[in-house]
C-alpha cells in the first residue's frame, strides 16, 4: 500500500503539466517511442567549455559507430590535474570521481546528465531522430556528480566542490536534492528536499535508490561509510542512518534483484587517488526490513588495484568491477542469495600503456559491457561481449575522445 500511495501522490503533482506539454509538443509521443531495434551507447564528454552527450549506434555484434554529439546546455568540469607521477598535483586526470553521472531512465525514454561546471542537471529525450534536450535545472547544490532515478523520483548528489581525496574542512558539505521527473521530461524540485549527506571531508562518490525505491543510498569514500535515507511518500528523505562499510573506501554502488546491492571498495585511496596495490574488493549486502544493511559477501577480493566502479548484469548472474589502478576489469559470478565468487581478477585489459578505466554500462539484454577509460591521456570507450560463462571478449574500441569523459549508459 505504501508504494501505491506514494506513486499516486507524486503523479498528482505532475500529471496536469505533463498532459499539457505532451498535447502541445508531442516530444515523447508514441512515434518517438518506436526506436530502432539496434542499441545505443551514450557517453558524457564533460568538457569545461560545454558539456555534450556523445551518442553511438551499437551494432548487433557490439561495435560502435558515432552518431552525434548533443550539447546538454550546461558546462562540464573538464579533466582533473595531472597525476603526481607526471609532474602534477594529482590525482587526475579523473574529472568527477563518481559513478552514475549519466543515467538512463528505466523506460529508456530519457537521459539524465550532471553539468558539474554550471551546477545543473539536464534531461535529454531519446527519440528516433536522436537526442533532444527537454529540460535543464539547477542541481540544488554545488558540483553535481551523481544521479539516482526510480520511477518519477530523481535525487542529485552534489559534492560541494571539485572532487579531491585530500579535501579541506572549509569546503561546502555534500548534499542531495530531490526532483519529480514528469512524463514530458521536465524536472520539478521537491520543496524542502535538500539534505546534507556528510562532512566536508567525507568525499561522496555515488547515490542510488534501493530496488523498490524506498531507500536512498550514498557512499562516503573517506569516512568508510554508507548513508541510508528512507524515502517518504511525499518524495522527501528522512533521517540518515550511517552504516560502516565492510571494506575501506566504498565508491561505486550497484543495485540488483531481491534487495541486493554491491559496493566497490578502493582500499586506502590517498591524495593520488590510487589504492593499495592488489587489494581492491567488492562487498554485497542485503537491504533488511528495518532499513539497514546485512553483509553477504565481505570484501570479495578482485586481486587488482583501486576497483572503484561496479555493475550487475540485469539478470543478476554476474558482477563486474573496473580497476582504475590496474587498467583492468574483474568479473564475479553472483549466487541467487547475492554471494560473490571471483571468476577472473583480469577479465579484460582496457588499454595498452597507461589505461584508467572508469564507469561501466551493461546493456539490458546482458550481452554487452562498455567502459569509458582514459587511455594514454585521451578518452576512449572499450566494449565487450559478455559470454555465457561471464568471460569478456572485446568487440569495440573507440579512441580520441575528450580526456574529460565520465559517465556512460548503454541500451
């Protein structure tokens, strides 16, 4: 009954404006929903001079062909500074240091993108003719880095300033702000929904909804903790529960079936953004009825370094972690109860020479995994076919993209 009443309440807030917009514009009409059978992959350029979404056509074999670059109307963060090993202050060139900065709605109709350089969020409609910006709103804080979406609810995580693994206590505290996403792609801020998520030195990395949408979850890298916020029927979040992470430096979070979530653990991320060699891990948890976390697999090792991003396949059989410090992707099998078993510490190598793999996207049909990476100080996308046994076979490689890329979504 709770879910029904919550949805009913929120739909009443937006149904009139949605109907009027659809009647007059027809942007998200039935014709546009009849998309090509071929898939797409979207990557956020995140350039400081102007943010763009790079759209790729995905072939039946998983190859990628660039179709278009669509401005979001906002500004990206640009790349971070060079790492110390190359004469810079580090930890760069990572731009946002987050997961889920570009999110595809479950119905496949919209992309949600952060504009960290202008403190905004953009909504892009997905049509048969490509992407089209339908809204852009203030993010509710400073330096948005991650977006959570469930049905018509959206929450944006604002880091409080450019990411740093050696933050100052004087910077703004990170926060989250809620929005209603209506059927026309318009975002409406929920009054009095902004909440502080941690201290100025907590360094958040990801925000996600639980599978049923009743909880909002935030990872805090530097405090080794996970925040849990119950979501009320009015869309506002309730008092925070701070839970210690099983492993150090929790970063990316992915949610799966049966109230299971997985968290990538970077292990002792320092000022250069690189963890202890070969100590990265992934833990799984079950969300309990009393809105807390029950550990299942405790720190399952990847045998790699700085594994920061993690994804489940849609069918829940496999999980993958991209390892910033090793230039690799690790693979796990996942039991029906959420236990992890390492399939391969090195399931794939994401590039020759210096390779920094970032966020990943897995197609809903469980067939392909795509990772955006910084290879030899340029942006790249590498694609893999997910085989029946969970192993990966490379099927695509696109190089020469902006070094500032971060955020990826696949369908």
